[in-house]
C-alpha cells in the first residue's frame, strides 16, 4: 500500500487516534486520486476496526464541509435547523424528519434539510420530497428563492458533495464485503447550508454519544443527538412516542443528558406499528392522511413532539411541552397541507 494513506496505517492498527491534521490529510487523500481505491478501502477498514473517535469524525466532517458546494444561504443559517438521521437502523420507520421539516417551516423557523435516497430503507428523505414535488437538482439561486417562499430547502446530498465521487466506488466495494465506514455516519454532519441548529437521530445509543461529541467539536451552537429504543438491541434514529428516548445535548444544550419517555410531555405511548413506513407510495399516502387531519395517532404525536423539540432547540419556543399543541395543529389542521401545495406550485413554475 503506497500513497498518503499508507502513512497512517500503522497508527490505526495500533489503535491510535489520528490527530486533526492527520484526519484532514486523510480526507483530502480520500477525495483525490492520489491513492488507489484498494488503498482507500484498506484505510477505511482499519479506521472502522479501530473505531472512529469523535475528534476524527469532527475532523473528517470539517474537511468535507470545506469541499462542499456553498448554496449561499448564509443569511438564514443562524436561525435555521437541520432535522436529520443517520439511517442504518433497519427499523422500518416512516419519514418522520421530512414531515417535521414542513411543520417547523410552517411555524416560521427556517429548515435546511440534508438527505439522500433510501439506502437501508424503502423510502429516503429525497424520495419523499421528490414525491411531494421538490426538485432535487435546483441551483443555489433557486434554493434561495425556495427558502424565501417556503421556509425550507432540501439539499440532495450527492448534488452538493462533488468530493464524494471518488469515494463512492470504495464505499460500494466495502459494502459488498459487508463493511461499514466513517461515511455511514458523516452525512448528517455535512449540511452545506451550515445551519446553526440540529436535531440529529442516531442509529444506536453509542452513536448518539459519539455524534454529540463530534457536533460539539465542530462548534455547533445548539442541538440534540437522539435515539429511540424499541427493545434491547433494537432502536431507531428518531425521537418517537413508541420508544424510550435517549437525548444528548450539544452546544448551549450540552447539559442535557436524559431519557425522555413520551409521557414526560403528556403524550400517550404508541405501538411501534403507528410509526412504521413503507415504500414511496405508502408513505405519500400517509402524508396525505396526516395533512387531511388523520393518520396514525402515534405518528402524529411523534411528528408533533419532534417539531416541538426542534422549535425549542432553535430558541423559537420556550419549552417543548407547550409547543406540542401548536405543532400538532400545524400538521393536522391545514397549514402543512397548504405548504405541500405551495411546494408543488413553486417547483412546477
């Protein structure tokens, strides 16, 4: 193995964490043609075997943020939030964060949603937003218009991270071997709009801890990393009314480290089947039912809970519990239905 990445292999195999400068150098090598795909695969495998430290995750995220295309939405960034999950939980849940995006936008808080098509799920956030009429290949200028008109934008990850093009073949190679890499967890940290706030769902409790530490290292002003426990050894990258919820604070919310059962906010515990999703057609049907004031009660409560938490994270509302009724009314009472219609009209024009 020759090239930039070879110099880090001994350290990784001995269990030593890379320094910030070393991680930045490795990220640059991964994004370039200086090392072969096999060398990149060996490096990523060794990093995963060692276990990526929060500092390494933050350093890689910082490096790839710098390589992303800037959409020019800085005027909204200080007030905006991303509502995003790592995926990879194989829980089969509905696209909660996508609906939360619409509710929070209706509440007057700008949302910069970053996501992709489904990989471990039948319907990813990009699939759902495309089904709702959002163009996935909008220019930065068009997205600035969308933010002004709709209160939210969706960043289709492959369009904003050209540096990943040299990494995709390596990820596919490792995936075929059944191996995960740091790129399985970097996505939620790479929002090109740089929103100041984040509600980040993690696929495991350990990952919630690691991502919270990485977000802190990146200087995130405020956020939460969360995980829902369905049963021992089985979880979901969401806060839900069907799970015990682990919450880790970031930035000015760093002191928050708790479990939030649904009844701590006056919400009934729901069966997990209430928040289950399906393919794009099934999920669009669920969206339509919710927008018309119906849908599973546990799912409506879950969306309202997450929206209230997002409004609290940004400081737009004083506390979670008092924001839940407002969020539920925005979801079920007509505003989200109207915003979906406005979205279709905007991108059709």
